[in-house]
C-alpha cells in the first residue's frame, strides 16, 4: 500500500478528511458499552480471570514483536487450557489489519501489542473505539510517572539512539546531532527511511517540534546562531542531513550490523532502535549507544497493550495483558522477553538491564497529537529534499 501504508493509512485519511468525518467506529457508543460490560475498568484477581479464560479457551494476540512466540510458550505453560494464537506483524500491518477487519465487522483480535505509530493508535484507533485500555489498578500503581496518564497500559519504552563502533572509537565520535551534517560524516550515517519507520519519523518530528532546542544545540556546538534556510532549526537539521547523503536502510538490524562490522577502518555511525543493543551479546557486535546526545538523546517511545473491540476472549485478553506486564511485581515470565538491553520496563519494580535508568534519560516527551497532525507535512518535506 505504498510508503508506510500511506503513513499507516489512517494518518493520511485524517489529514485529507476521510477518517475524521465518517466511518465506522468513531465515537461508537456500542463499543464503550461493550468495554464496560467486559469489565475493562475493573481489577480482578488472576484466579478469577483464569477461571473465566479457561471457559473461553483461547486468546488471539496481534504483536509488533517476534518475541511473542516466547510469551505464547510461557503463557500456555502457566495457564493450561488456554491456547495462544499469536500473529507477528509490523505496527503498520497491525493498524491496517485491525481497521480493515473491524470496519468489515470481523473481530478476530483479542490483545493488541503495538507502538503508537505516529499517534495513529491513540489519536484514532482508541478514540474510535477500535481499541480499549485495560488498566488494572494494582499494576498501574507500579508504573513510572511518564506512563501513568497515557491512553493505554505501557509494557516498556525504547528510544532511537546513535550507534558507533566500539573497536574503532573508545567513546562516541558524535555527541551533538548537528555533527551528522558535517563533511566528516558524509555518506557515513545510516538511518531507517522515516517513510518506512514511524519510530524514525517520530524522532525527526520531535526535532521539528522542539526546534528551539535544536537551535540552542547548534549554538553550543559552533558558538554562533544558526542561519536558517528552512522553516525552523528542526527542518534545517533534516535538510542538511539529507545533503550529507545518509544511507537509508530497511531496519535497525541493518544499522547495527553495518556499524559493528569489524573490517572497517572508518565505520559509519547509525541511528537505530535502542533494543538492538541486545545484538552485542546475540551477534557479538562491537557497538555502543550514546546516551548523552545534544540537545536530547531521543524521544521516549512507549509500547502499549490494548484489548481489541468486541474481543471474543476478553477474560483471556485481560489475563494475557497482566502476564505480558510481568504482573504486579514486574518480575513475571511474560515480561522477560521484552526486558532486554535497550528497553525500559514501565513497572518501576522491574530490574532492567540498562546502564542508565529511565528517569536519567534526557529525552523529549512523546507527543502523539503532534506527530499525528504533522506527519503528512513531514513526508512532503522529506520527499522534496531527498536526492
């Protein structure tokens, strides 16, 4: 369906005017009534939910992570009598599939494990009643402050970070985003194409949104005010980065594997998902991540768990969400596959794997409404400026 499913289909539709004025499930009272009937606003015990879930016998999960296979194995071992049907898809595919199915009256999914995808999930799917929050109080009380008031329950958060080769560089050769626009890094910066990666676009949109921060970082680096040829310092950074011929790759795996290639005398740097730090051990890559970039490291990106509207196995869905949250103490087996280097569990009781704590990350706040409203404008700017 084209670049990033036309920015996840819905984002484009909202700006053009389709999604907001018509259709389907927006403001659907029936979906709100259904959520209340299923007790999505209640906190039940695990035993109560298991008794009901065994009668349902199944739970269907749409997941943006392939690690859902590990969750399936541990959940079925813990709760015999309940089969997990897990679908591993990209965030874009999940959004498109959910909308297509539910607009057709097909309610296949029970649990949806997904990122916000440029605000499309929270600004459209949740508001239209396609997805529902399930926030059991005993678990919500344990979550870090940044995640208390978000539209859904957050399992963990990650960031986009700058990677460098630790065999060649003892410390990060880049500490300010503007350095990536300098001649030294021409053709030596790897990034995901933001038209294919909502995470990458969110980082660049955050730079645009916080253009004053970007202007201040420029002055701190070069000792003078920036001279703009674009609308603001955020757009200016992106335009200059594109003039420096960054290498666009398909995934963060491509970023870290190329940055960590030991055969290079002058290896590139790259921007990729922080969770790829686990590749240090898994693939023995000589990579490091810079957690001290100016003006900010990144934007903090939450990963949500939702109950799909009209889920056929709502008790099993609630039980699964509790499992994937690691239960109240955050130490449960269902969270383990996602508690890796480069991911920060939302539950403050969970012992994470990272060299820096969540509250020490100097990041921009995630602004779903801003990304949702400005992604089409960004897309047009990117296409206009890319060579």
